């Protein structure tokens, strides 16, 4: 399904906020992509969590978080959103590390 750029922007914000909320609960999806997100009724839902990792104990959590953010941004950019991952993942990880989420 092709999204309008405006809808892609809204869903991108929801996806990034979901990543932030998950990390605040010590969870990194670890395989987030367009295939693991459902969209209905203007709401985005993340699914397929069996591979999720505990950010407190998994030594690869930071890299997996960065990959999740990059995958999400790449997908929504392909749908017309202004979706450059920039430093979002590293800033989020820094906030997490300082217990600021």
C-alpha cells in the first residue's frame, strides 16, 4: 500500500515514539521493519516481538536499536516522509543510559 507523504510523516512519528516507549521499558525490537508494523485507523502497531532483546543485558542492544531506527526511517522515506535517522538512535540511547526516558 502506498502512503501519502503526510500520512507517512504521521506514522513515522508514531513509529519513532513507539521505539522510544519500548526502550523506556528496556525493550529493543531487534528486527523492526515495515513487515513488523500494522496500520489501521490512523494508528500504527508494532508486532512480531519474539526476537526482542532486553536493553539492560544484551550487549548488542544499542546496535539493534540503531538498525531498527534506520529501517523505519528508510521505509517511511520511501513513502515520501522526511525520514533521515540522523542521530535519533544515539540520542535515544544516551537518554536511556542516563535514565531520562
